[in-house]
C-alpha cells in the first residue's frame, strides 16, 4: 500500500544454525542448542 512503511524482515539464519541460539564470550561467538543454553550461561557465555 502506498504511504505505508514496509516492515523489516527478520534476519534469517543459515540452515546450519537454524534453531540454535547465538552466544558470545569475549570476542568469541558460537551457536548452541537451546537445551545447552543454561550450561553455557553458567560458564559465562551470554546470548548475543
């Protein structure tokens, strides 16, 4: 429709990382399965 702003598309993940959660610790980043998120957080990783 004219005059209506377009909604931004959510950023798509690669097939390899679909369903995984991005976490970071320092300058490192990785993708973890949701069932492993709590353990990674316990070890100092944070959701990115």
